[in-house]
């Protein structure tokens, strides 16, 4: 095991958790982000030395209603990921891996686990389109959209860099975002585990039973 204290930009190089333009090359993060310090365990999990507070975040869910992250995940094991539905690779793979691993849990534990996908491209990810995309992954997943600055601030408080979507010369729109998944404990409501884009189905399948209980993997 090894312990590191890094900014998100350095953490990208050290742990292969890049701020990624989905379908493109890794990009450097800009702006202020919370520092990350943790211990790498076997597999892909990093147990954070200083767990994250859950962001005080109210956005719009896929039904068009306000959704309060703190209130509606209180006391429940929760995974949070920031991405966008037009991403051609990292985002759908990450959500698919989690969906497969979730289905391996006993039904009671499946019902306890909350998986929250927060869009980094709110202009295109409307509640309806986000709902359709997530339903194909796992109907239980929560999708949130809203004001970009609010979303960016919440992501950065968790050490995750995201940048406003940009239109490329070919007309495509690219959203650069950190590919980390943060796991929040049902015991403390703090984000205590971090996973990168290299995390596999087997990694999540192994760890989720302990995450549901608020234990270290």
C-alpha cells in the first residue's frame, strides 16, 4: 500500500484517473479543486484519509422534480459519478460496470444502494434524455441535471475536475470531466472511497457488499 497527497492534476498522473474528454485525449484540469489524500488498496479502490462531506446539492431529477442529494441519500450507501450521456466510452462503461455489479447483490442490498449520475453537460442532458439513457443502464439509477456552475462546484468539492462542454471544429461537443466514482458510507454519510475509470466489474462486485455496510473493501 502507498499513501499520496496530491492535487487532482497530479492525482491523474499518479493513479491514472484522468480528466478525460470522452473519446479523446486526457486534458489538464483548471480551477480550484479539493486535495486528495488516500491509501491505495488491492484492486482499484483508494481509501481516503480525509473523507469528503456530501455536497449540499439540489438539482433536477429525471422526472423534472427537485432532488436534494444530502436529504435523499442520508443514511444510504451511495455512489456518485459525474459524466454525460453523449460520452462514447468512459461514462457508459462506468455505469454499465456498476449496473452489472449491483445486480450481483442480494435484492435487499440492491434496494439500499443508490447510484447517482450527475451530468456535466446539462444543456443537452435534459431530464427526459437523461432518464432514457439511464433506464437503459439500470432503472434504479438517479440522474441529475441543472445549472453547470452549481454542478462544477459540487464536483470540485469532491476533488473531481470538470470543464464546460466545448464545441469542436467538426461540430461535435466534448465534455471534459474526471472519471472518478466516489462511494459514500451509510454510517457517516461521508465519501470515503474513490474509484478510477480502470475499475472493473469484478472490482465493483467484490467491493459493493462492503460499501453497502459502510466498510472498507
